[in-house]
């Protein structure tokens, strides 16, 4: 399918209310064009307009427009201004305006990109992208030279998805830096990058990244359709795009992954997923995504398969603990005390003897307190945030137990629940569990274990009905495809995953050559050749 051209989303059936007027062609008078620019963008202090008149007869009159802070000052001064002002041909006596325009466009400007435009609606987005505009007296066409060079954050280690072994670099807020990091990892001619501009007031750049032949054409068509359907005035972060294009709006489960690791996105693209990189945020998106993608970490493939499988099983266990432990405690202590061993029941009863609150209110109070402490630790300055959260949890927990407001067992339950929540590598699914946990607590306090099991069945049915761009959310478990379970609950060795799992919209493709399992060498049957004796040594 041909590449989607980069375009603006300002011409739709129901446009967002905006003050952008209809397209206006440039005029022959340079002064009239400059006045129209001033009327459109105002007299902002960062917009620089430089006039130039050559020594030719008749003189060549130009105007340069750029935004200070979005351009590289050295590029503007040397590649644009100095190149034009010191060119002997432009200052000669036998060149007209049209010839000067073609000369500047084809030969004089030593920059990577030079574009031609005839309307202000085309020139203004280029100006805001860091281009320097060159307007001519007597011509209804202008040039835009790529002189972009604003300040960018350097590449640092990801803050939300750290690993012990593996690459230590993450995406930055620059779109082009993000696509370059993917291009550096996927050095193949099949890598495709399609660019969009979404947001009538922000003009945010969006890059659709995929591998031709691996990504499903149906998925690509649907993603393009949903991106083209976005009609809004602002896109400031990847969650804006995620909410506009994700499936299942009324669900607590995320259907699109977000990551700030280029290696994780490259791995997803190699599995047939489609990446979406957004300018202005280090968090990129991967789609389609199934439930099991959120429990896979890029570090799973940088360690031995047995260690990776063990850690992945721990994550699934932590998922159920984080979701069910407080609800199970409430249900058992409220309705099903006979399920506990006698010694444990007596111990819990002794702890709760002086507690004035029921188990549900006790658990709700502790959970809300912990969430408040966690938010406080995030919002506080980085130097004191961790200390506030840790000390606050210890002091409040100990004081609540000594004051008789909560039992020591409840503090243990809530603490282990919170720790289990941090084990899950994806923050999106971890936040979903936080919401589900409160619902489970309400149901456990009302209906006990029967309510918990009923709600789990409803939750499972809901997940089975979810789709991510047409892909079943629980695939390849539901529908069950046994040969694709090699990288779901555990990870088999890399030499055992020859075929790339397909979805119901994709196709099965080969990842590597078969029969790569290392085979031991029989030294008796295949003796090694004699080693040369080091020089300078005599016989043994």
C-alpha cells in the first residue's frame, strides 16, 4: 500500500472550531505578504524578519522569516543568509527575479531540505517546524529551507522500564530521534515509516512504523483509518492518540501498549506489531496488543530462558495476588471463617479484638492511604519523594496498629498487595488492577467468595470479547493455538521458536532457520586437532 502522505487534519466534515482562515495565495507585493504574516501570527518577539536587497540593477528584494529557538542559528547565518548575500551572481547586473529564485532553490542553499510553497497555509506549518522562509518581491511563490535545530533532551536511560541487562537508552521527545533509534536497530529495507500531522493547533507529528510483509495489512488499514478520523485541536502526549484509536472504550484493560524503550518497540515490530511514535513524548505505542504482551519484559530475552520463565510466572502470580488478596481476606474473615485453620483463626481474632472497623472498611482505609502515599511520593521533589512515601507508610502503618484502628494482618495484606502490583512490568495493566481491586473488595464484602468467583467469570468473559484492532485480546490462549504458547506463560529457548506466532489477521512467518539447538561434540569420535606449541617453549 502506498505511503500515507504527511498532511494536516484541518479539512474534515465537521471541523473543530478554529480561527484559521481559508487558504490564501501569496501576493506579488513583498510588503503585502509580510503584513499578512504579521496579521496571522502577530508581533511575537521570537519571530525574526530580515530584509535583504542585492546590489543588482534592478535590485533583488528578499525577506527571511524564522522563529528564534526553533532554528539552528549557525545554519541560518551561514547556510542561508551568508550564502545569498555573498553570491556574486545574485549581485550581478543580468539576473531577474525568476532566475534568482531557481538559482537559489537549485544551487545556492546548502541545506538538506528546500521546499516550494504558494500559500500561507503551507508556509506557516513549515515556519513552526523550524524552516526559514524566503519571500521574493514580485513572485507569488516562496522557498522554505530546513534550518531546524531546537534544543533537545539527550538520550537517557528509561525511567519507567528499567532493566538489569540490556540497552540503557530510551526514546526522547524528538520524533526524528525516535525513528532514527528504530532505524538503527532494524537495518532492513522492509522498515516503513509513515508520517501524519494531527492537531489543528498543535500540529503534532505522528510516525507509523512497521515492517512490510510482517504487519497485517488489515491492521494497518484500520490504524490508518482511525488516525485519519481524529479531528481535534491538540495532541500533547501519546495517551491522546491511544484514547482516540483504542478498542473497547468501556474496559479497565489497556488494548494498546506504551513503551519508552526502543528495543522493546523493535521487538514488537519484529513480531508483526505496528509502532506509533509521537512527537513531544518519550512514550510510544504498540498495537495490536494482547493481554499477555503486558507481562512480557524486554529483559526476558536478554537472560537465560529458565530464569526468564521463572520471573514471568512470578509476574502472573503477582497479578492475581494484587487483584485478589484484599478481597479474599475480607471474604474469609467476614463470611468463611471455617476455611481457616484453627490456630490462624484464633490469631486473627485476637488481632481484631480491639479493632472498631469491619474488615472491608479496614481494608478500604489502608488501600486509600497507600494510594495517597504513592501519589505524594510521585508529586514530591525527587530528592525527598521516596523518603516521604517509605517513612509515611512505616509510621502510619505502625501508628494505626498501635492505635487499634487496623490489625497487623491487614497491614501485611495491603503491603504485600502493593509490592505485587509493582512486580508487573507494564504500568498500564498495573493501574487497571488497582481499579479492579477496589471493585473486588466491594463484592467480597457483599457476597463473599461466591461474589468473587462470579465477578472473575464476568471479567474473563469480558476479556474474551475484547479486540485490539481485530485481534482477540486473549489470543493465543482463546482461541487456543498450542504451538503458539512457547512465549506466553514461559519462554522456551530461542532456538526453539523458529516460527513467528500469527494472529487471526496475520500470517505465520519464519523467524529463523530450524535445527539450531546446540549439539554436544563427542571428543572420542571427533578428536580435536593438535594444538600448536607456543614459541619459546621446549619439550615437556
